[in-house]
C-alpha cells in the first residue's frame, strides 16, 4: 500500500512544482517515445516497401494536406493551454464555443484542400491520396484540441494513455495492411483515418469523464460574443500557424513539383529521422508551457529560472545530436532505410543542424506565445516563411533536395536570431551562449571516440555508446549543472 501511495503521489497527482514537472515529463516521454516510435517504424516500412518514388508520393500527399491544417487548428490548442492553465474554471466555456467553430473550420479546410488540388496538374490517383490525407489531418486536429485540455490541467497521464493507445492501434492497423495486403497507399490512408476516428472517440470520453465531468455532446448554449473574442485572440496564432506550415511543408511540396517524387522520397527519408528527434523538445514545451503561462502572471523571477533550466537542457541535447548525427549519417541512413537511400545521407547531414537550432530556440518562440506576445512570434515566423520560400525557389532548382535542406537550416537560423532578441526585449533575456562551452567540449571528445569506434561497431552500438560517453563527460567531468 505504501508503494501504491508513493506512485500515486509522484505519478498521478499535482503536488509541488518540481513533482508536477517530473510527473508530466515522465508520462509525456513514455507517450511520445511510443507514439512517435511506432509512426517512425511504420514510415520505415513504407519507405522500404514503396521505394523512393512511392514514399515520395506518400510524403507529397501528406505534406500538401498538412499545409492547410492551420485553418482547422486555428491556434485553439495553444489558446486553451495558455488560458485554461491560468483559470481552470474556463474549461467548459472554451470547449463549447470552440467545438462549434472547429466543426465549421474543419469543413472549410477540406473544401479548401479540394479546391487547391484542382489548381495543380496532378494525376487523379494523387488527388485522391491528398483528399484522404486531408481527412486524416483534420481528424487529428480535433484530437489535439481535446488533448489541449489534458495539458492545461497538467494531467499528462491521460495524454500518455491516449497516445500509447493510438500508437498500438496504428501499429496493428497499418502493420496488417502492409503485411497482408501490400503497401497500397489508398488503403494506408484509410487506415490512418480509421485510427484517427477511434482515438478521437477515446479522447472525447476522457475529456467528458475526467475533466468536464458532463456529457460532451449535449446541447450547448453558444456565446457568440465570447466566440468573437476567442477568434480575435486566436488570429495571431492562426497566422503564425500558416507561416509555420509553409516553412515546414513547402520544401517537400516544391521538391515534388520542381524536381521529382523520387528526390522527394530521399529528402523525406532524411527529414523523417530529423523531425523524429523533435519529440524531445516537444515534450519540454508541453510540460513547461502551463508553468510558463502561470509564472508570467504570478512570478517573473521563477519564470526566468524555469527558462534558463529549459534552455540549458535543450543545449545539452542539441549539440551532441548535431555533431554525432553528422558523423554517423551514412551508417544511420543505411541501417534504417537501406542502400537505396544513399542520396539521403548528405540531406540528413545538413538537416540535422536545423534541428540543433530548433532545440536551442525551442523555448523562445513558445515563451512569447505563453506570455501574450503572440504578435512578436507571428512576425518571426512570417519572416521565416518568406525567406524559406525564396530560398527554396532559388536552391531546389540548382541543388534539388540538398538545396531544400540548406534552405531549412538558413531559415531556422534567422528565425532563431529574431526570437532570441524578441524574447530578450519583451520578456526576459537568457544568455544561451554561456551554456555552450561544456556541451561543445564533451561533444568533440565524443566525436573522437565515435570516429575511432565506427570502423569496429555497428551504428546500433555506436549511438548508445556515444550518448553514455557524452553525458558522463558532461556531468561527471565538466560538472554541467
């Protein structure tokens, strides 16, 4: 009984700030590793089964649909996380009013996808794949809307349960389709849609029973004045989402149009690994965001301490990730995707540095939003999207997938500079460069070890050895605290 009570105290309740952060990090880490791990394994299977051309077509359809997700999302999860975290009594009001608006926006989003597809010369089979991908993306925005309440209440164990269930179900459904019926893309997207609907139902039940404590789809009385206020507050977040979608997905669309689907397949393979690493900073953002929003209103000193700790942690992860990923890129690509994807190696070596920048930049833009400075955040991502489009047009025509990778790194670097100075001026200054020296020293020593060992061991051994060696150096030798 004592053990049960201790587990309940540390993993199911919100008691102290440190314990709550530990609990939420614990559950989200399990959830993200499981869900993203399953998705990554599925995409490896698809890449191997479909080949570079087929995988490029899959990525093109998904990216084309995802670029419109901003409209169905409309910044509502961020708004809920920020505002409900400050005042839990507002949860029912936000749910009823936003659900009505989201339903309308979901329909408009799908119609916009259908209309946009007609403007491009595509095969009919490709258009159908984009429609199916669009339905899947829209369903997922509703699930994220529900999960935003789990985060606002800092009950991430429910998000963990939801994501673990989603990962298991996705593995069963897509795994069955690939194993028994072959990698037919239309059926694969049907599988994604079916899983999305089931997970959405699960999330609605959790939200109704554990948070709102009432029937979810009862007849609500809408407050149109409140809806207008919510929409007005969300607008900067929506525009931000538009620009984020552009510079996250436009490169894949442009490679597919300007170059070939095969080149897109190589690029997508490299990008899948790089974006898979984003789960680490996404966990940090989800865990820390409620506290950031709360401390901004209540205790700026605590806010500053929290952001410094978060930034140090991100730097400690990002620096060795970039250096180790660059040196082990050939082994990583060949081990995961096979020798057919050799052209993805250089793209991966370039793209990994975009993720290093994103990790260090992770708390800056998010903190601006959590601290009601979303307009400043909007200006930064707007600048980034414009730069990214210009660079992609210029570089893809000359260097294909490698030009797209370079465009991503340059864009992320310029956005980082903007976000850093915006946060320093508007909220708090974090001298990130003070935390770079020790991770860099430990990383270069790790690099020397990896270069020596890579002729002896496989990448399956090299990665954990490199990680362990790096963190032992960082914390035991260099005393990074």
